[in-house]
C-alpha cells in the first residue's frame, strides 16, 4: 500500500534537488529562493539548515568533499560547514537573463546542468557539461531546462522543457560524455525535476499539478502519485534500500488563499510502498 508522509516542513519557497547520502543516511535538498540547503535524518525528522550567500538551483556531492552546484550565475563549489561558495565558472550569457537550473552527475562523474531564461520566453536554453575537458555546451532551443536523468545502463540521457512539456531522450555515450539522436520520449504538463529507478522508469514531478508521474522506458505512463500540494518540484530515491521516494515541494507563486488550502505546501514528503527502488547517485570527480 502506497503511503505519503511528511518528513519535515520547512515551508520551502521552492524546494528542489533532493539527494540521498548513503554514508550519512541523510537527505539533502535546496530551497532555491530561501538561499539555503537542508539536511534531514528521515528516521527522526531532525533537520539542519545551511544558509548560503546565493541561490542554489541544483547540486551533487563532490568526490573531493562538499558540493558542486548550479547557482544563479554559473557553477560553484560549496563547503556547507564553512558556509562558503567558490565560483568555478560563470555563464557567458548571464546578462541576457539566463541562469543554470536543473543538474545531475553521470556515472563517469561529470556534472550536467541546463540553463533557463528568467522570463521563460527566450528559446535559448543550453545544456552544459562540466568535466576535465572543460565546459561543453550545445544550443537546444529550449525554454526551461529540467528533468536531467540517466538510465541505469548509462545508454540514455533524459532532459525536459518545463514550458513546452516535452521530455527528450538522447543516446548517451558514457565514455566520452556525448549525447546524440535527440527524440521525443514523452509529453506531460510542466515537467520539473526527475529521477530514474532501477527498472529504467523515469519519474517526473509535475509542477503546479500536484503529482509525480512514472514513465516506462518506452515512454508510457504507468503510475501517478498524487501529493497534497500542487507545487511538486522534484523526486529522488533514498533510504537504506533506496526504496523511498522523497519529493520536494514549494510555496512559490501560491496566493494566500491557495496557501490556506494547502497547509503542507513547502514540505518534504516520503512516499513508500511503491514497489520500486532507485540507483545510487554518482559524485562529481572532475575538480
């Protein structure tokens, strides 16, 4: 039986990017507009909050320690204990109103992050690859980069456009970090952050529509998980057996009336009983 439970309720403005730490048995996630990263022990609900001097839209653990993060201006390295942010690379089109958004590591330790125009109406979003070869990029003509994930066999890369509602799939070569043969994988309303389970199914949050949708590897919808608030932003598997789906939410753009209707907006949820499990998240190892 599926159960949806509140883990903790910091009333995030825009909770995003849940990442499970198997060593700590803790979940990390960011509140983008709250300028902080949270860490919680799901077994006790004890939460720690780390204030930062900038917005962090997505992040991954670094092999060298700390975090690699896509922030409003580019890519940065973060030391949570010190509260320090060291900018590693800045977006060349920052003045055009673009910022880095969703990001994820592949299993070779590269970090991928896509950009978004702050007005959501310029089709100039790019997908950036960060590794020892420097910064790779490609114009894809999208409006709002999101939903980056990799299949368990490393042969498919997923990437979505939150505005048009298209989820793309690419053939992916893990050895050289090249994505080719872009095609439509699925279409949905407002795809946001996503993850892939051990069976190769793609789980995507539907922002503004209060659910997480699972797609089979051939792009069919086979499950919908409703949440008790509309601004569902991203999901990730965690827990000792990686069989708990953690879901971040926000209060972003909710009116007072809708906030009253959704008292759990901005909470972190744990979904159990799904009969699915995730795969471990890789660490960034290129700097």
